[in-house]
């Protein structure tokens, strides 16, 4: 996670999960811990993530975490 604003109000995070861990639920479990830390401890107000258009798994897990899709980068 890295800050995109001077007061860490907005941050961006990235993730990579190896194939053997797909479908285990491990990512969602750990991502929720990271989200709690970002919002509760770092007081981030906005957290941004990106997933490739054809990455159904990545977009699906973001949706499961409650992420709101805002658009498509070109």
C-alpha cells in the first residue's frame, strides 16, 4: 500500500496471488485484515485498486470485499 495524498487520505494497493492459493479464501481473509488496518489505523479515507479488464477472479474478489467499480482506464 502506498499513499497517493499528502495526509494518506487516499492510498492505492496491489495484490498478487499464486495459482495454488486460488479458491482457498485465503486472500479475502487477509485482505479484510489489511483493509481494517488501512482504515482503522492509518485513517485512509479512500483506497484504490486496479484489476485487468479480463481478470474475472481479481474483479470478483474485489466485489466480494465490497469494492465499488468506478470506471475503466484505457
